């Protein structure tokens, strides 16, 4: 019998600041998995296609203003409305690759000054990623790449504050869920070099995972 048939798909999350190369790497990874004949799905957060996602999109483009707490809860609600589909796909053996997740939610909102604890609560019990890859780019290198767009949060001060909060998020993930669930990836270098690093870090996770998916922050 095929031992892999009893395994669920892995839930792999990519995190990082704006312009760190995340979206490029996420789509290359999903393409590679599909080329290799594996089932994989890309889940972008925020998912701007849903009704809640459209409100988030309007906020990010400064077409709408919103209280900091309210938009924080909408980002979380946007994950909850996708949670059942993520769990269903994982159970069917599909590898789910997320471009941002709850960790962005905490880091960006806490960087605006909301209490860390408040930021963490609404995502409690969401599917726990098997691995989060945090793509890290030194400030000097990020400034050179920058080319920030027009969206909210895309300023040097905000990115610097968010970088610090991501450090605290990493500590919390490691403390509660184990060191192995959060890994920093050096995002310097060419697209191919970074892709190779990521490939090494993911290893045999793409072969599937034994056991049920756990719950975030539980
Ligand atoms: N963002 C993203 C948040 O503030 N909270 C969240 O929960 C998530 C998922 O939205 N600057 C921020 C980070 C980004 C912005 O994301 C849009 P992207 O990946 O640039 O589309
Ligand atoms: Mg962005």
C-alpha cells in the first residue's frame, strides 16, 4: 500500500515585509510542485476577491478609512472565511501555500500601536501552519529595492516598525508551537538563489504530513 495516501497535505506559509520577494517565490513554488505532478494551491492573504476582501482592498488603497481595530478584525475574518477550504484541501492531500497569514495580521496592526495581545486573539484556533518561512531582507537592501506602491503601510517607518513586531511574532510561534515551525529565509540574492534556499528548507514536507492539522495559538 502507498504510505503517502494516508497523509494530509502540508500547510506552508510565507511571511515578510512588503517587497521582500514573497509573491514571486510563492508562485514559483506552486508552479514547481504542479510541474512535478503534485497537487498544490496558492492562498493569498488578504484574499481580496471576497466581500470582506473588497473592504480590505478599499482600505489598503485608501479609498476607505476604518478604525484600526475594525480593519484588524476584518483581516482576521478574511482568514476565517477561507479556513474551511484550507482544511478540506489539506485533508485531500493538497499542499496549501499561503502568501501571508495571521503573522502579518499581528505584525502590521501591532506596528500601528494596537496591543500585541489584542492582535493575536481573533486568529486563535485557525489552522496552524506546519512551517512558516519568514523572508528576511536587511533594511539597507530593502531600501534599494523599495519601489513602494501607493498602498497603505508602504513607508519606511511603517516597515521598520513591522519588522520589529515580526521578531516578537517569531518568538511567540517558537515558544508556543516549537522552534521548527518558524524559519527565517535569507531573501538576498537572485530569484533562483532564494528559490533554491526555500526548496532546501521545505524538504520532504511536500510529500505530505502525518496527523491532523493543529490550531494556531492553542
Ligand atoms: N496585511 C496583510 C495586514 O495588515 N494584515 C493582515 O492580516 C494581512 C494578511 O496588507 N502591506 C497587510 C500587509 C500588506 C497589505 O498585502 C497587503 P499584500 O501581500 O501586499 O497584498
Ligand atoms: Mg504589498
